[in-house]
C-alpha cells in the first residue's frame, strides 16, 4: 500500500466511525 | 496491489467499522442509565439467592438479594423490581443491576419473572398480578426462613413492569404492605383505542383481540370498561393510594404520552402524594436525560427513608 492509500483508509475509518455512531443513535431514538 | 483489491479493502473496512461503531454506540447509550447505579457486587455487599420458586403454573422464578450484615433484630424492607418488555418480553435478569444497587443501600431486593404473552399460554394482566402477589408471598416466607422480619415494601418497575408494580401497590393484595411505588414509563390505562402501536406490533387487528389478551375475557365494545378498569393503575387510584414516584420521557413513542396524564389526573383527584420527573429528551429507553435519571434514583432513596418505617 502506498502512503496515499493509508491516508484514504484512515479517512474511511474515521468516516465509518462517525456515520456508524450517528446510525446507532438514530436506531435507538427511533426503535425504542 | 491492483485497484480492484484496493477498492474491496476500502469497502469492507468501511462496512465493518461502520457496523461496529453503530453497535458500540447503541450499547454505550442504551446502558448509560444503568451505569449510574452499577455497584461492585461481592460477598461484602450482599448475597444473591437465584432462581427461587414461587407459586405459579409456568415455572417462573425470582431472585433475592440480601445486604451483608443486615440486622435481624430490626424490621426490614423489601424493594421488588418487575421487568418491562410490553408484557411479552424481558426477564428477571433485567433487574439485576437495579436490585444490587438498592441492596447496597441496605434494602432486601428481589426481581421476578412472570408469564409473558409470547409463551403460547394465557397471560392476562390479571394472571400477572396474581403471580406477582404470589411471588411476594414466597419472598415473605423465604426472608422469614433467613431470619428477617420484612414489614413493608416498595414495588418498582419499568414500562410494563411499572404497570404491574402499580397494580400490586394499588390493589392492596400484597402480604407485605406496599408503602410506595416507583416506576418509569409505565402504561396506566388500557383503553384499546389508545394502543394502536402495540396492536400493530402484535398483529391484533381488532380491539377485541387486544382486550382478550390483556384481560383474558371475551369482551366487546359495550362490556369491556369494567374489566379494563381493574387492570389499569390510573383507575385503581383512590384516597388511600400509596405515594408514587413516576418518570416519563417526552419523546416516548411506545407508551402514548397521554398515559402519564391519566395517572397524574387520578393522583391529583384523590390528593395522593406523588412526584413526577420529566425526561424531556428521552424516549422509552430513558437514556437521554442522565441528570433526570439520577434525580429519579435519588428521589426513590428519599422515599425509602421517608416511607419505610
């Protein structure tokens, strides 16, 4: 992997954490 | 590494991290209220007696928690936790943290299973009320065997468990006198037209189906009111009703918001002592107002000091 790919991967991970956390909150707020 | 493999790695990484993040957030948020009352339970805090029998036809059991070094010469008090779950789910284990917390404060506690509506058995609220009363009877016997004189109790519960806790307190059929009740997000009145969501979730198309399950009787639109009143806490309130601590979320979409109003109106009408704690940002899970949850717990302990005598 090139350095650029690792940076992209890190951005993807951060984005996934943020979006997943939002989804978790929405699920709790809507379902329960 | 070719482009295709790279894209697959990126996509898989995103999906896995995305799902994990959602699960972790749900776990953290959902368990936040219970974190407030978590105690480090060990033999220095108390003893748990698990899966004790009480009189019922469906193998339900209860768990009992006795604080360490509890004085056998003095009168003692019980706090009973009744789990929620729309009358068709949940278990006594849901009350484990709750019971350990109040046991750590010096009260005998118990959490009880009762027959649920998803077990293929008749499970009306009348039956559940009777089972809870039988459980209290068994707790009285068991605590006497252990050497404790339990002279009063508080019933407590969440959601459906809160309804059963109020029914136990307001029906006066408990062998241990109920001194007060505290509940979160409990249904208080079973007028079928108020319960469209519950009917939809359970696939009950007609009000008659709802009434049959809740009361155990074949009822029609004309003759249901009398039975409904017998299982609805807000209809059981009278001038002798015990003090009540209640908490409701303003964003609850499981239990209709008018349910708290029915109860508060009845408590006001008969001038019953009560405290209402509002959770402005919470839905049925009550996890979005931790300050209010803390206030609820603190108030319940003040009730113990005030009404356990």
